[in-house]
């Protein structure tokens, strides 16, 4: 160590005296320094990660892109696009679905049903490639689950105002949805909204802001009156809620178990 330090000091002296004629000893010292092993940093290394330039490059083995067609939202998609990190580029959200053949069943009245669960992949557009923002491979139940006396709630997504909205529609029974924002290395839930109805008659509405920690419940006081002279009459109730930390999209095990 002392020898190397002395050599380095000598090198500095040699380089500051450009007009001097090098002696044989100085030349030998420079050659010795040039032969010293250099520490290779991660930045200097030629081994760089392979960039993924297509959204499909992020689909894991055993999954396919789940293409949504028709339904109550009257839309069709295999990629949900929009700017999630406010950089002016169009980011991409994919819904994926497992391909396990053992999850394909024969239903007594509905025929063959694919009960493989669905997941989500959120990608940031970096111009020449995509970066993974969040992933969760099986947080959504199959689109072929039982709906009881009605069809099963229908999943639909959209990107609006920089937020990701994950929504469920349940026809005449209402709808509910979750609002996510890109922050803290994931997509975090910042809001929840629900609307419940019985046929054409609203029952109640709920809106939660997890950032302000406030919850609004709007109860229709005339929810049992569905006569010809029916008039909505809401009572609004505000309450403070306890939020220890925001829920991350990547950590949700099952959206069916999220209740607020």
C-alpha cells in the first residue's frame, strides 16, 4: 500500500513537469503504474442490462395477454394506454391471464370455463424501451367466476389525469373502483369509490381519499321508495379514517377481498 501511494505521488510530479526529459528510472516507474490492476466499477462495466422495447417482453412464462372484448363498458383492449408519470409519453398497462390447463373446468350449465386468474403489469414508456413500474400476476379472479343470480362483476381499466383506475361494474347492483398513482417505486392506492343500487333506485355512495384520510358516505334516505313519485334524498356523512400506509398494487393478493 505504501509503495503504491509513493508511486502515485511520483506520477503526479512527473505529469506536472511536462518539459522535463524523462530518466530511465522515471520511465520504469510509469510503466509500473500502468501495469497496476484497475478497479472496475458498475458504470465502467461493459455488461449492461438488456432493454425491453416491447410491452409483450414483460409477459412471464405461463401467461398471455388477456384481451377484453365488449361487455358493459362496450370497449375492447389488450393494452391500456396513457401517461402515468407525467413525462408526456404514453405508458402501458397489460392485463395478463394464466394458462394452467388444470384450471379449465366443465361447468354443468355454462360449458367449458377458464378459471385461471388474471394479473396486471404496469410499464413506463422511456422512448426507446419500457421500464417495469409495478406487477401483480394473479390479483384478479377469472372473468368466468360465478355471479350467483346475476353475472359476475366485470373488470375494466382506464388511465385518466395521470392516475390508473381499476373498476368493477355489476350492472343494476352498482359499481366500485380503486384509484392508483405512480409513486414510491410502485402504484399506490389513493382513492376508492363505490355506488350501490337496487335496479334504478340508488342505495348509497362511498368515496374515500386515502391521502386526506377522509371518507364520505352518501345514504339515500328514500332507497326503499321506488314508486312513481320517487325522489332521491341523500344524507352525507363525513368521517376521518385511519391510514397507516398506502396499499401498493404489487402487494394486493386478491381484489375480491378489498372492502372499505
